[in-house]
């Protein structure tokens, strides 16, 4: 076999392995989106490590450790109820930045959150940065940070 053929085959194998790793890392992010949009918060929580760190644009803006997920959910629900928000749906797009090193990964995706507020459909569009870690062979969300400007009315 020619050296260039061997090099090409090795590069193709590495590219396929990298693509598989990216798909595996993105799977819990997409599963998190699907579960949230179905209202399956138990499934969303199960995709996180036991003590996640969450940064979101709802006061107090940071939740971490045991009970962090539940506290974020409580504070988000209270803030949305006070603002008259309902029917929320989140979207995470294809990664714009992704680094996988062993059992750790950093992924940035475009995101949007669409909801009703006092009868008007609104949308926040921004970016979410995720840190994932492999736990017992499965990728789990260790932390995420949502960043978006104020919502705009959907026409």
C-alpha cells in the first residue's frame, strides 16, 4: 500500500472518530432540549451531573451544587410567572465551538427561547456554553451558561 493511501485512510478514520465523539457529546444537549420542550423536567435533570452549575439571565443568575438544578427551576418558574410568561420552548442549534478532550467537553451552541408573554409570542436569541463530563460512560451536563439579549416580539 502506498504511503499516501495509508495517510488518507488514517485521516479518514480520525475524522470519523472525531465526528462520532461530537455526535455523542451533542446527544445530551439535544436530549435536554427535547425533554424541556415536552415538559419532562425529570429527564432534563437526569441529563445533568448531581451537582451542576447553571448560569442564566434570571436572578440570582447562578446556581450550583446539590439542589442547584431544583433551585434554578424554582427561580425560573417564579420569574416567568411574575412576568406573565408561559408556553416556553428552547432550541439549541449546531455547535459553533466544540472541544472534546478525553472525558471532558466544551460546546457552544446558538440558542433561542420562545414563549408567550401576556398573549404575545416573544423570542430570546443568543448562545449557550456547555461543559460536559463523561460519567459511567455517558456524557452529562456539568454546567451551562445562557446568554441572550432581551426578547423581541415574533411577528
